[in-house]
């Protein structure tokens, strides 16, 4: 991937399919730094929120808005991520929020079909010109509950979201029909691989029934022209200060600062408590 940017073919693939997997976006040394930081950082135990799937499984999420001077903020601000996102969305982007999605061995919970814009729309974002990148910290496999996407589902437009049974998610009648006409893709990834996906792409994941953990870092972005018209629990536009692509290796294992503010998904009432999922 020359100059850490995407090719025209990759951009076209994203526009057609609503997602793009970039293999080894972060090399082994960088991925080892990210994994060692995440597994050693007490913040991921202190600020993890348990989200039950209604089937006996529990997913854990740690969420924060500020891309800080730590390993995770460095990943969110590195050019190979930010500039790729700007190519895919066609504008300057800013950091909307990040989260660590944690599925522990045997107990990690499943998530129902949903679109991120199904929620972000309610935060005052007029356009679906938003996207996320999911970076595998552990191997993401079918057995431990990797992300699943419906190929091309971003072209369906925003589907109504609400609480259906035990979870908040997309209208199950409509998503059931979508699964009949669109290809289901299991996004199996090695550590350091990255999945870019559009905010209207339908995605879900199964429980982790394996003996292996599934940790994944998600960095979410909004475009400058899509600055929310009202305040919410996620930030409005502010310029994103990029770091050097070499910054992760140069800084080493740098954990969250004590002043980092974390966000409780149960406090978000736009669709209902426990709505944020991956």
C-alpha cells in the first residue's frame, strides 16, 4: 500500500461493498505494542461495561471520545488510518470516538444486526458520511465471534432502529429480508489487520464459544461537513492532529492517562441503554 494510502481499486471496493479489509495495516511490532498495552491497562477492567446478549453471553466495551497521547490515541491519529478514512469519505475527518470491544473466552456475547448510523443519526449527524475502522488486537475468527457484514448493505439506507427483545438494533423484519438478497461475509482477521466499514453497513457478531479472547480496537470518524447540529455524548468537529506513522513504535507501551474520560453506554438514551455494540 504505497505511502500508507489506499489505491483507487480499494476505494472503489469500499464504495461498492460498504467495507474494506486491509491486511497487516499494522505490522507485528506495532500490534505487539497495542496488545501488550491493552492487556496491561487497568482502565480496561475499571471502565468496561457489560452488555448482555439475552442468550447467556456478555460482551464488554470500553468507550472514550478523546484521541489522546497514548497507544490507542496514536493509532486513531496515525496517517495510514486517518488518510485512508479521508479517501473513503471524501473529506477531512475528525475522531468521533473509540472503543475496545472485548469478548472473553466462552462467555463473550453476541450482537444483533445494526448500523452505526442507526444511532449516530439521532446524535444530530445529517448525513451518513461516517465510518469506523476495526483493528484486530487478537485473532478475529468465526469461532471467537468475528464481525459479520452484509456486503453492499450500506446501499439500503438507514434502517429504523429500536429495542427488539433483549437488544437494541435494526428492524429485524427488514434485516431478515436483507440477509436473503445480500452476501454474508465473516471478517476473519489476524492481529494488525483492519476492517474499514461504512456507517450504514449492517453488521453483527456471534458469541465467543472458543477458549480464545477476541479484543478489537474500533476508531470511529465523522466528516467535517457533517458536523452535528446539536450536542450529544460524542464530540462535534475539532481538527484532528495527526501523528507520524512511526509514532507507535517510538512511544512504546503507553497506557491511558489518569485524566482520560470514559463513557458509559447506559447513559445514552437515543435508542436505549446498552445499544452500542460490535
